[in-house]
């Protein structure tokens, strides 16, 4: 056999390939180590690179780094200057009085300002919308009443059902001279992009743009799973929406998966904070279109809105191009600021060591910590990886309840019934490091109480895990959870 390999010359080729394989592993291993990421993240990727010959290197090059591509990275850098000027003006025109805030709220506000530069804005009014039909009714009514502009940005846009009503409202608005723009993620809105409704919108005068387009060429220069996970709607520059609801009718969306109806919540905002939502959407639009920001104020209906309520709101965008740990730092700050009660609602829960320690620390100092997650998920791997952390949390006094009434998709955190964090961010590494996300920090006891009441209804539709019962789960389930936990830093 040896002589055969020598005769065919394949032995030398094999040696070269083996040397090349190990060279790639060593070079990428050094690169992973020098990135100064978390220990778990670094070890997970080292394992992938070292134990999957060539394939591991390919997976890392595709998914291991937050590469937006040269053109997009340059565009983000170009937008920082005008963005900073706008922030300075917003802070000057709407000073925030910390005397009305709790100590924990002040810490959170200052952390958010320090990491994102966006100030907390007083004088807002917020309406919590607790189900999809109510959201569609409210949004369509606002579009029907629009006078100058309608701007929508959604990760998933799924044609059918109530979404068709939104499309009809947009076409009617465009027909009466309202400027309508729609921005969707290229992956999340894949069905929409292939559907006749996108052509109907464009032919009807609605500008539709896809963000972070996926293609073979782009795969060579940028990471393809960096996604725009934001959900934002702004009408006439005066009314804003955000939350967890995609542009999809839950009565139809993924019903063939037999995991139940998706449960979401949204918030309708009026007041100065709407401008911050609008500018976030504008930045995403410019990121893709290069239309120029010189006339952005007129083009996007940017305006200083009047004070209309008592809620102080801080809009926090996060994702590639911004400080890497922005939203994670804010969530950790919120956890450490809790004095009495902390309730976290998330469809996906894959924490890192820092979050586990923060939750255990809160429980140890007497804070009543409750984690609400769905019993069923659209990702079995992610669910199993998250469940691997439950035993440690239960042992530390954290209450964990699993919602049985469908896929609980609402992302919300309440702190002491005084502060609410509400938006698109899941409690997982993908939301913390990879996705473009949007969150509202609301420093208002009335709104926080409404969110807390919504969380309580979720809890009442859930079953609490008991430590002894959880410890008695089958060995194979425990093994699967522990196995997928090893991949949690890269999920």
C-alpha cells in the first residue's frame, strides 16, 4: 500500500494537505485567541477549529467574526459624525432630570448614555399593546391617518392575513401622496421578497429596500448571519412603534411547525423619543441605500416633538458597528441595580458566565428573580442549550417558569416595578453580539407596572420548575442539554 501511494504521488500530496490543515488551524487558533473575546466564546471556537479538519476553519471564517464587509463598515464610520451632531442637539433640547429617577435607574441611564451616546428623553406617552390583532389595528389606523410619511422596518415580513391589510394601507397612503418606505432583512423577509406583494408595493409608489443581502460574493467578504432584527414603525415623525412583533400574522405564521401561536407585545410611543426611533431607522436606510443624509431631516420627517406625557424613554440601538457589548452591559446593569424584584421574559435564553453570576448575585442578596421562557421553541438546539443552565439557577434561588400558551416571543425586563427594558433583544449571545437590535429603556413606574402585569399573565399561563423535579429529568435529556451547552457561545 505504501509503495502504491509513492508510485501515485499521493503520499506527498497527503503530507502537504495535512501540513496545510494544521497551519490553518494554528493561524486561526491564534487569531481567535488574540481577539480577546470571552473565555467561553474563545474555547468554543477553538474546539470547532481544532476538532473539525478544514470544515471547522470554513465554519469560523463564515460565522466566527462580525465582518460587515468593507463598504458597509466604511458607511457606518461615515454616519458617526452626523449621528453625533444630532445626539448633541437632542440632549441639549431635552435635558433629563435625574431627581425623579431611582438610584438604579440613574445608573442604567448613565451606562446607556456612555455606551451609545443617546440621552434619556422626557415627556413621552406610551401605550402597551398586548396582542397582534390590536397592534395591526392600531398601526393600520395610524397609516390611514398619515399625512406625510410612513416608515416601517421589520426583520420578518410574511405575506398573508393581517399583513395584507398593512400592504393595502401602505398602497392607499402612497396613492394620496404620503412618502412610504419599507426596510426588511434579506433573510427574515425571504418569503416577502419572492411574493407578488413586494412588486405591488413598489409599483404603487412604496419604496422597499432589503438590508444585508445574502449572496455568494458577499459570503467571501462579510459574515452572512449578521441580521437586522429590529422592528420599528414611525408615522409622520410623530408616532413610533417597537417591540417583538414581526410583520407576520401569528394566526398563520409557522403554524405547520405545531409549536403554537406566537405571543408578542408592542409599544406605541409619542413624544421626543420618536425622533430617536426615526433616526435609528434612517441610519439603517442610509446604511443600505447611500441616498445621502444632507436632506435627511426633510426626507425622513425628523422633528422635535412636543412633550406629551411623563415617561422618560431612552432608545438604545445595538449591533455591528456599535460598541460590542452595549446591550449586554445594560442588561447586566439592570440586574445588578435590582433591589426588590427582577422579572425577565425572553423566547431564547443562552446566558454567558457574566449573566449567570449577575442573576445568582441578585437572588443571593434577596431580590426575587423570575425568568419566564416558552415551553416550546422554534429552535430545539437553542432551547436545550439554555436549559442546561436551569439547575444552577434553581439552586441559587432563581425562579424559572415555562409558558405553555404558545411561543412566548415578548422580550421584556422589569426592575423593581420602576424600570422596564422592552424591545427586540433576546437573552442570548446572538442578540448581544451579532444582530442589529432596538430596545427602549423606560424610566416610568406606570409603564413598568403595565409591563409587569403583562409578565404576570405570562407567569399565570406557565408552570414553575421545581429543583428536585428538574434534577430527576432523564439522563439522555441531561446529556443533550450539556452537549449543546458547549456550543452556547456560538449559537
